[in-house]
C-alpha cells in the first residue's frame, strides 16, 4: 500500500517532547503516518547497536523505514579511489538498512564535473554495474538501491538518466524527487497531466511491477537558472510543485509508492497533508 512519512525530524518533533530516533514511531503515530527516512547525509557514525534499537522500535509499532546514503557519493568522479569510497557508502548504508529492518536505500548518483555529460553518465552507469556486483557479493540484493533524480543542472539525475540506471538490474528502483525534477526543469510540474506524463514514461520503460512501489521524495523547492536552490514548505505559493495533481496522477496510474516529504522543518505536517489529500480527508 501507499505510504507517507517525513525525512528526518521537523520542528514539531522536539516541541512535542521527543528526543531520539527511536521515538519516531510514536511521533509518526501522532500524525497518522506510515514511514520515516533516516539520512546518513554527513556520513555513517551510528553504532550497530543503536541501529538495532531503532529498528526494533519501528518494528514494534509497524512503521516502515528507509535510508538516505551519504551525500558524498559521486560515481562520475574520474578518480577510481574516490569511486571506491562511493561503493562503500552505498554498501554500508545497505548494511545499516538491514539492521534497521529497512528495504530501501536512496542515493545521489553523481555530479557532472568537468566531463562531457554523456561521458559522465556513461561512467556512472559502468560504476553502477560494479556496485551491483558488490551488492550481490555482500548478499544485500534484497535491499532496493534507489538512484535519485537531482535538482541542479550540474548533477547527474534527470528522470531519463535514472531510468537508464534502473535498467541495469532489478535491485535498482527509482527514487523520483519531484521537487528536484520541477526545479531543474524550471517549474515544469503544474498539472495532473504533467505528472502523468512522467509516470507513464517510467512505467513504459521500467515496467509496472518495478514502478508500483517506487520511492518518492516530495517538497516545494526554490530554483534559479542552475536549478535547485533550497527546500521550502507547503505554505510557499511561488514555487512548486503542488502535491494534489501528483496524487491524482498516482491514482490514475494505480501506483502505490513510498512517499517521503523533505520540507524545510514541516516534514511531518506536510506528509500528513499529502496523506489526507490522497484519501480524501481534505477537499
């Protein structure tokens, strides 16, 4: 079934008296939410014991969990030694996902750097094949590895690029950040048809089964000539995208993804808004 939840903890988490990640399942229940994304954005420093405690807390309350791998990943870096670090970031994130009881790891694929874009994309693709092999060697092939669409023009991660990456193997499932897509395309996502066109394209390329429960990031994002600038909240009226046409497109496509809101401080509130809209609580 479709799931809604926040990425990390917004301002209301501490305001409601919560302090630790193992408190998040109760926090999610207060909002009627289903899932949570934990970011290792600045690196993996958590102990394995702590991860197991968090995982047990989520299992006890029947809440889902996903992991965001460190932001340092760049599979287009021409330096093989740096690529080795990127492999390790994803693999270690997947190992922690298993400790958490999670089945999903999303990651930022690459930056273009000084290379021609097609060369950077080709190198990323080759490196993802190596990552695939290492994931299997580690026995982690039950974890969804989710390359993310990116919001800055200098980053590798258009919808089309992510789709091609996900054709490499069944372990790769797209993480579509619709705020990123909207930002890098200068505000392209406005109508239900705009979202439907992207979803139809991905289903036609990857198949319904891979797309049925794909990974989603959603937030409003300020953008400029180079794409993404910063994340906003649903209160913003200048930048998009709006969630209502997206949710209508999902219903029409009969897709039930894992949806994570990445708003700036109101993640849980905006996830609740999306869930209420989807199930018709808000008109």
